């Protein structure tokens, strides 16, 4: 087992929190919301954050407090190796592995600026003709919402952790 001491996460509508709890249970590690003061600085952690316009929420702050050894990005887009590698480049992971987990989308749970942002993105996505199964899935996700959280998606993370 890798020497990770905790799971730390940031979640807005609850999907990342569910993955963090599942991962903590499966790996036998404590789970903390980023910003709760319970962990000493420099603790080796796996960080999970939700995706906001390609950026992993809270990653910068997590890195400034902890030794982030691996990162899970939780988004609404269907998983694909291309998307994971794009996110990995965009978020400058400095060698830490990135795992993409498809979370969920609940427009009713959004507050503040996120609601109009997603309404706009939904319009843009649904106006363009879907040219692939992936684009069709994104249009449906925007129009209906969805919950894609599953234990199975954590398998590569657990494998990396060697639990
Ligand atoms: C403003 C905004 C931007 C988003 N950008 C992305 C994105 O770039 N890629 C993606 O896959 N999902 C994106 N999403 C969807 C969320 O990442 C997804 O709903 C995630 O499961 C939310 O996790 P949470 O419930 O822990 O907050 C975005 C959501 C919002 C509100």
C-alpha cells in the first residue's frame, strides 16, 4: 500500500463527496473536506476535486497545504483517455497521476454564478449538432442531468493505492 494518510476533497453538489467517502471506505483512510483544519500541513493525500471549466477546484489550495500524491477530477463528461490526458496537461499535475471520474449533474443544486454559467454552457452544447456518441451523451446530460457515480470507476485509483 502507498503511504497515503488521508483523502481530501472539494465538492459543490455532492458527487465528489460521495466518491471521497467511497474511496476512504475502500482504502481504509480518513476523509476530510479541504479547509477543515484537522490535517497537519504536508500530509500525504489523494485529492479529489470537481471540474469547473476544465480546472480542478481546490487543487491549488490542496497543494499549498498537503503533499498531493494523486488527483481525482470529477466531472459530468463521459470518461475517455483523451479527456483525462487533456485535463492532466491543463492542470499542471507535476507528475502526480490524474484519475478522471464521471460524477453527476444536478442543475437544481447549483447556486450563485454556477447556475447561469451552466445554463449558458448547456445552450452552447445543445445548439451544435452532435457528431459523436460523446457529444450526444453531453447534450443528454445537460438536458436531463444524471448520476454516474459508481464504485467501479474507483478501481484504477485503488489499484494505484495498492489496496
Ligand atoms: C460552472 C461549472 C463548470 C463545469 N465544468 C465542467 C467541465 O469542464 N468538465 C466536466 O466534465 N464537468 C464540468 N462541470 C460539471 C461538474 O464537474 C459535475 O457536475 C461534478 O460532478 C460536480 O461535482 P460535485 O457534485 O462534487 O460538485 C461543470 C459544472 C459547473 C457548475
